[in-house]
C-alpha cells in the first residue's frame, strides 16, 4: 500500500483533532473494536479454555511475530511478541552478555530511553559479575567501541530529538571489535524501513503501541538472529518458553527457537488488537511510507520555522538523520504544548524543553500539517501558552 490518502479513513480520529502523537500512542484502527469484541464474545465467551487451541491464542505470539518481523526485515520465525518492552530489553541484554563471557562493558548512549538504562543496571546488579554500564554521548558511540565492550545497546531513534543511528554502520562497527549489538526499535518499527537481517543485527526489541497502533499496553517484540537462537539461554525462563510447557517438567529446557523468548501467558485481548492493526500494516510499503514521512516532516519544519522564531529545531535538519518525528526546543514547551492540545493539535512534551511531534503518514496529511503549523504559530505569536492553567504539570506528560 502506497496510497496514504486512503489509509487515513482506516483510523478513528476524534473530530477536528490533528494527532501528532502516533509516535507515543498510535490511534485506533476502525476495525479494532469489532476484532477485540469478537475475541471477547466468540473466542473467550464461547470457546473458553479451548480458545487456546481453537482460536489460535497460543500461536499468536509467533504468528504475529512474523507479521511485525516483516516491518523490521527479520527472517520468518525469529520474532516473538509478549510482555513489555522493558522486559524484552532485559531478556535481549541478558542473552547478549552471555555470548561474551570474557568482556565486562555494556556500552550505550545518553539518548537512550531511561528504562533501557535502568534495565541494564538491574541486570548488572543481579549478575554480580563486575559489569560496567558505560554511557556516552550519541555522537561518541563509534569512538567508544573498544575490545572491552561486550554489548552495544542502542535505541535507534532518540525519543526526544528523533536523531537516527545508522544501524548498518554501528552494527558493523560493534562486530568489528567483536561485540554484540542490541537494538531498541521502539521509535523505528512502523516509522521507517529497517533490515535487521541485512544489517546482521544480533538482537532487536520494540513496542507495538506507538507507530503500530496496537493500543495502550500492547505487547512488545523481540528478534534474535538465527545464528544465536540455539545458544540463547533465556534469563527469564518462564513456562511458555519451555520446550514442552504442557509436560509440566520441573527442569527447564528452552523452547526450540524464538519460542524460548516467551515468558508467560500472552495478553490475548491485546494480541487481538494488534492483529487488527497488522491487517493495515501487512499492506504498507515501508519505502513509500518513509518518503511520505520525510515530505511531511520537511513541510512541518519549514512551516514552523517560518512562523515561530522562538522555537528552535531539536531534531537533525537532514531527514536522513531523523526518525519519523520532529522536535523543537522551547523553554515553556510544556505550557505551549498544553495550549496546542487545547486547540486540538496534539503532540507531547519531553523534559526539559522538548515539544515533540510524531509524523505518521498513514493518518496525517499535508493539510493536517498546515493546520497544525497555523495553530502552533497562533499559540506562539499570541503567547497563548502563558496562562497558569497550562503550567500545571499532569502526572503523565
Ligand atoms: C525506546 C524505548 N524503550 C523502552 C520503552 C519502555 O517501554 P515499556 O513501557 O513498554 O516497557 C519505551 C517507551 O516507553 C521507549 O520509548
Ligand atoms: N509507554 C508509555 C506509557 O505507558 C505512558 C505514557 C507514555 C509512554 C511512552 O511511550 C513514553 C515513550 N517511550 C516516549 O517515547 O516518550
């Protein structure tokens, strides 16, 4: 599918709203409610426990894994869904350090999402084998790849600025010093073409509630390269990752392939929501999507820069260095974003001063971009953000 004028009709968007936040929580596909209702009434309601076999619930994590896998260039049979992204980061990192018994440095960058860093710290603590987490500036990653590094763990697209790491180059550089790489694709999957297999990435993880429209709390995914899967000893050895879960053996034996990265019971209702979203995503041509995303992003930057001199671009100016979001610095960014949201232009704020806008061509078009620019200009020009009501920070920003 390359006709993004048609895809907008596939999503429910509140009347009058311009939703520039599909990179945080994607909007609802129009078919999702019926698909989830069918799962609830026909599958859960009528099939009850037999739904695990008859409705295919047990096979969903790998079946959906292949569909998500297409979007990231994974080989079939090497992606599985389940758990949260933080859990999948932990699993991937634990498996990665296991491959490198003689090295003790996990390298990451300060643009990484904090949860990835916290999970690495937690893993290091529980391993208690003297690992060091080394956090460097994003532009210094390559220079810090030494033969001390066991694992390079990176989020490809910086959640604040949208800065995009070169997956092929950094994967090759990590391999060049004998290290293993873990990619977090939270802001990549459904945002731009990726080729984990072609880049020879070792592990990749990501979520499905942002660009992939599977809804709040939707399951995460994990990719393990074919060459590693047989040697991968799951750190989170739950029963559904066992070779024969229904043998109920007391000794753990990992499942045959990517199944071993499953942990426990899959979230069946969320998987149904993901299934509905994937009916759209199965059709999407990622190269065409990327071209549309760049055209809209360039239009947005041009419009905002022409009308809002107090906003400064926080994202890379070169579209090849950006994911599918555009961010601006503004010292009163929180209040300004609240003022935009009150006028139906929805983006989000990331501390300390980032106004972040997701550019998602499946449901945002050039007319939306122009209207959003006009609203942002009105907010900035009229200092409409400068009211106490917009300064009050909510629990979730
Ligand atoms: C890059 C990145 N990694 C990890 C997470 C954490 O994901 P989750 O809350 O699903 O564990 C997020 C978002 O919350 C993220 O953007
Ligand atoms: N996962 C989120 C949530 O459960 C509540 C609110 C926001 C989020 C997010 O996705 C934050 C996100 N990782 C970010 O890019 O900022």
